[in-house]
């Protein structure tokens, strides 16, 4: 392989949320962190070089958005995902969660019902509740070893007046890459009941062989007209600390409303470093991503095999995408506090405790596989030994 994923960068004492918060959050600075969804791998060399050149300018003033930046986004989604974007559809936002919150605020009213499909990435709850909207929960169904949408229940929520759905495509934490047929069925319901779709597709590039990411808005012009797609290069290329994302909105009225709110909040200015990183990622780092996914799939296969041999009571939900592994630990007979004690006090590891993704996640753990293999080996060995003790 041309790129090195087996070396661990020492991120301790670098203001790393993942590494430097384990003491305050979990009670022990020696805990091995496989929780928050950033990678322990270096970002692509082309990105590093682009940022070094930007640093060497020596003056870090206000920056503008360039055609090169927009072209890199359009080129990437065209050649990687067969999705033809137009320049005027793209708007920047500091983060995907920022965009989720803006959409809830701008396209629903206080008290309106917003659908989320649980268990799901925990900020989905926050952006609904903290905007004084009402959560309408559409729990996912486990069938054939993975999550599926409960369309009948979902239609009931739409009939009951839900105005919006927050879609997670691919799904976090379950790793499901929704099929075209599933998304089309969802889309038909949304059009029938006049529901706006806000689709978090930040994991779109992290898909395993045999599965295909389908941008929800690419299904039809009619669905694109009711969809805001939330995207970023940050998850794909390990850039989350740069706080940059973008949305794709083909509906002119919706785009204008979001543009105005972004300007009102004065979060429209370009980050001094982010655009160079995104351009280098999308234009020069596709081969890095290809090798990354081979390595992460190797980590996934290792984890599945190790757990089957050493802790068969814990049942992984094999992901179709993302670098996250959703692990069913309910057979261990522990509540959420028991699982925390097992992880933090006995095993000295930090995975994400599942109830943070909703009540449907109680008894589950989310494991971040985007780390050198030896780190994953150590974490799983410690966890399985502690669970058996």
C-alpha cells in the first residue's frame, strides 16, 4: 500500500477531543478511546501539503470562496456518485449539525413534529428539541441482521402532521447504506404528505464493496425540490477540526432562505484553511481513500472474527458503510451504567454507550474502527477479557 495506516499519531496533550477528554469524561486518562467519530490516521498527504503552504503565508486574514473549491465538490460527486450538481445549489455551513439545526428552524414552526429514525446520531435529538419542535420517533426495525425502515409507522407519523424528516444516509450508528428502493419508498411518502427531507449524508464516501450510496436528492427532480442534503469532506478525509461543510439545495426559495439566515448569523465567511484542504482532498486524494477503505474493511473483518471467537454473546451488526461498528451487548445482562463500568473501569476502553443514540440503543455500543490495527486489537482484547471476568 502506498499509504501508512499502521502508525499511531500521539494526539495526547494536543487539545484532542478524542484523546484529551477521556480523563474528564470517563475517569481515567489511560483509557483507550474508540468513541468519537474522527480517525487516528493522518489526513492525506495532499491535504497536509496544501495546509502547510497556507500556513507559510504567515498572514491569516479573511478569505473568499473560489470557483476551484466549488468545482472540486461538483467533480467529486459527479465522478464518484453520478450526481450532477450545479454551482448555485451549494452553500457553506460550519458543520452538518449546524445545517440540520438551521433547516429545522427555517422550515418548521415551534411545536411542529419532526421525524427521526432511531437509534440515530444524538445531535438529531438536540436540533429538534432545542428549536422547540416535537420529536416524532420512527424506530428502525432489525431484520435480516440490519436496520430497515418501518414505512407503515412512518406513514402514520406523516398522516399525523409531521412536517420534516431528518434522514441519516448512510446510517449512524447502524452502518446501513439505504438502497435505492428503500429511499424511493421513503420519497414517495414524503411527496404524498408534503414532508421536507433534511438528509445527513456525511458518511457517503465510506461505503464497503457490494453496496452503493444513493444521494436522496438524486432520485428525482421532485424529491430534490423538497430536500436539503448535508455534506462534508471532513468525515471522509479526517478534517473535522477544520469545521467546514456544505449543503446542496436545488430549491431556489429554500436556498435563499438558508442563505439569508446564514448571513444573519454571520457564519457565511470562508475558513482560512478549509477550502485548500477540501480541494486537495477531492482533487488529489481519491487513491488515499481507496486504500483507507481497504484498511478499514480489514479492521472490520478482524473485529467481527475476534468478537465471534472471544465474546460470542455480543452480536455485531455488520455495517455496509461508515467506519463504525454497532455492537449488541444486551446478552451481557448489563444496563447502561453496567456497560459504562465494564468499559471505563474494567476494560479501560471507551466506546460510545448506545443509549445516547436513543432508547432503542440501550444495551448497544458503538466502536470506532478508524484506528491502527494494533489499537483495535488491544481494545477488543481488553473489552472481551473484562466482559468474561
